């Protein structure tokens, strides 16, 4: 048996039959949270208890327990056999695998059927799902995790309804706005315009209204990308002290922001303003523009005779001419962190190819 110090437990795959992948997950990661470190210690302890070692970590931060393990960003590729050989999984608890009974059992049975180890902290040895007693205990722990998830979801729904009824925001602020809290991590005291992001949207709206024939949400998204302007997702991340992912502006995202009534400073729910007791929309703060401007801007954006007829803006060179080879539907640009930019079909046939 190999040594059990952290340095000895973490080493590359060597074919010993006990090369395990460390699994960690958190729905929300806070600066003061020690859960990632606690999970690490528990995983190392569990691996040492069965004489195994860690070949890598599948750390899914900001990932809900309701997410199927196969589709999780870090754990998913391993379960889909896209990351190389491994001899099993080791987690701090069953609920770190997931908070859904079916998902947990599917993952457990996959390990069993492939003759791989499944280890969790607090369980004596590896799980033996061929043994009815072990299978029942694993199922009960997965069921307990699911019941806890349902209780959390119910509390969140109730809290959201109460907060909305009181006319207070919950969730993330719309692009162009920011929450103001008197105490760090406390309740939102009020909402105000973000000094920079609000000006970005006002400039975009002004340019579109000034030249609606040539300036579109696509051309403006390309212009903002060339200028290095942080996208809504990156802006939100930096506002909350998280690293920017370098994600670009997307034309559809910019379009949705501009035509939303959230730009008028309204409290929104399911893309519609929340109505107060007087029957009028609940206003959180001043809007980016008035109602008349909102209606004109919305009409200009939505009523283009040929939505994609626009001048090329270098980043989207094939916008006017790139069509799907199967259904002849126009293609749009798609980007992701794990793949290069590419053109993707908008119709049912999702044929895609690399952007060159």
C-alpha cells in the first residue's frame, strides 16, 4: 500500500487499479467558505482509507446538485470517457455526486458495471452496489440528498414570492443596473444605474436609433467586442469579485437587453414587469430611457424587414452569405470556452463548422 500523505495520495495515473478521481461540488462558492478545503481533506482521507490515490480533481463550483453528473462541466467528461483512464470516483459525500436519486444511482451503477471503485467519506470502504445492504444505504443517502434539495427549492420559492410581493429585487441585476447594500452580503437596500454599463447601453441605443438601416444589434455586438467592452456575464462576475471569463457580446443577448422593459427600471419576473397593488409596474429606480424611447427602439429592432441584412463588421464576415448546407437556414456565430468560434445552424439540423 502506498503512503497516505497528501503528496503521496495525489499522483498521476499508474495503472495500480486504485487511481481515483476526486469529486468536489458546490452550488455557491463564497469568499469565506471553507467547504472546498473541507471536501478536499475528506476526499484525501477517504482515498487513503482504501489505499487509493488521486489522479485529478473534478471541481464543479457554482453547479447545482440538481445537475446530472454526466452534464457537469468537470465531472461530465470523465463519466463520458473523454478524459482518459481512471479506476473510480471518490467524493466527500453522496450528495457531492448529486442531489437526485436517479442521477446518483446511474453514476453508482456505471461504476459498478465498469468494475470501478466508488468511495465516499464516512462509508467504510468502497461501495458495493451488488450487496443489497450497501445498495439500500447508498439509495437512502441519495434520497436524503434529494429531499434536502426539494426543501431548499421550496424555501427559495417561498422567499422569492415574499420578496417580489414586497417590491424588492432578488437574483442578479439586469445589465446596466447594480444593487446597493448597506452591509456586505446583506439585503439589497436599493437599485441604481451602473455608471459605466448604463452608458454603454445608452450609446448602443443612440447609435441604432440614429442609423437604423446600417446599425444593428449584430454590428453593435461586434463593435463592443472590438473595443474590449466586458460582456454582461463578465461585467456581473467582476461586480461580485469573480474572475472575468473573456466571454464576448452576443447579438441575441444584446437584443434581449435592449427590448426588455427592465431597461425602464421595472422589477421583472419571467420577462414581464411585476405589477403592484395599484396595477402599475413596480419601479426599482430610474430607467435607462423613457417609455417612448423604449417603444421606438423596440419597433426598430423587431421590425427589420430582413433581420440579418447588414454591413459586415469583420468578426462576422459570412453573416450575409453563410447558410446551412442541409436546410439553407442562415448561420449565426457561436462561441464557448471549450471550443473555437464557429458558425451554427439555427434550425433543427445543427450542422456547424469552424469559423475561419
